[in-house]
């Protein structure tokens, strides 16, 4: 009888999760392993507490821990949502968390854009004599053939913009409880993401410049390559949402898992538009175009 008079709060206390600690431990092991792998690749030793860690195996051990934590933690989050633990306050905080994550990803890409614009806007800066010598005082650097922006890059731009349309269609269908259109829109978005990744792989395989040897190649591959990695992550994110949709787990009122995936996908679209116009179009303006 006393329980009936307990005040109900708009939050839900769950058992403390072990995954933040285990995930941090896995990330630390992966970081130490990455250093050891680089030392091993260079033929050097890496002693820590008298143990030679100059081997790749430690990195993969940490990676395995991180991947398992990702699977287990997100599985717990999905289960808690299905059990009703995602109250109004919890749902609001999940949205704050996703917004902050996307903001951190924006700043991640700012670093690569910064490197690109620093080199491209000041190719003949007098105080950096080595830069002038390497670039030839111009951008793109002397001797660089660029990719035709109106060929594969334009195709990929259209592909991603179309995928942004289909994921929005899927969201609209879910809000109106049209589950057939919701699943179809999700499936089409996933296929378009796969097409983008394949076309980018094909473009990389036939690029007339390499990652090493020029600041143009390194900034190009770092910016577009990390974007391609984000496309693959987004495709996996949407695939998980499709699996959950096939199990009937989303409702018009409760579907933040899919909503977060849609936010992430739109972020990927916007970043690509900046990459296309800044790096492919403006960044290659005036240079000889590679004829495949």
C-alpha cells in the first residue's frame, strides 16, 4: 500500500553499466597497440614494463574489445528502450548526446579542411620557402593531375543527395505508420550508400596521385577517405535500423534509434557537399584533368 504513495519521477534508474569502463580499457589497449604496431613496422622495439609490445596483436585485441563493447552497449540501450526505460528525460538526453557527437564529428572534419585550405590558399607564402619549392608556388601543385569533378565525384554527389531524400521519405512514412514505405525507403538508402562506397573505391584505385609525395594527395585522401569511412558507418547504422524495423521495433512515437541514424546520414550528406565543391571543384580548378 505504501508503494502506491511513492512519487513517480520522469526518469528511470537502471543498473550501472560496465561498458564505459570496459570500452575505455579497450581503447587504451588499442592505442598502445597502435604505437607498438608502428614501431614493429619500422623495425623498432617498444618496451613497456619490460615487455616488448612491438607487435600488431595488441592493437587487434583492443579493437576486438571496443567492437564487442559497441555491440553489447547498444544492445543494452535497445533493450532498455523496449522495456520502457527511455522516459521523456532520458530521450531528451539521448538527443543531446547525438547532437554533441555530430558536433565533435564536425570539428574532426574542420581539421582536414583547415589543412587543405592552409596549403591551397597560401601556396607561395614567402615565410615557408619549402612549401613554395614543393608546390611550385601554385595550387594544385605543379605536376598534379586532378580527377574530373563532373565524372565520378558528381555521380557520387547525386547518389548521396538521393539517399538523403530516401531516408527522409522513410522517416515521413514511419511518422504516418506506413511501415512498408518505411522499410523500402531504408533499404534504398542502404543500397545507395553501398553504391557510393564502391564508386569511391573505384575512384581511389584509379586516382592519378598517391597519398604520399604531395600535400594535395594527403589532404585529398584524408578528407575524402574519412568521409568514406563515415558513409560506411552510416550504412551499418541504417542496416541495424532496417533489421529492427523488420522486427517491428519502431513506432511513430518511439523511434529515436532511427532518428539518430537519419541525423547522422544528413550530416554525411552535408560534409560531402563541402568536399565536392571545395576539394574536387575549387581545389582542382586550372589543373590538368586526368584522362582515365
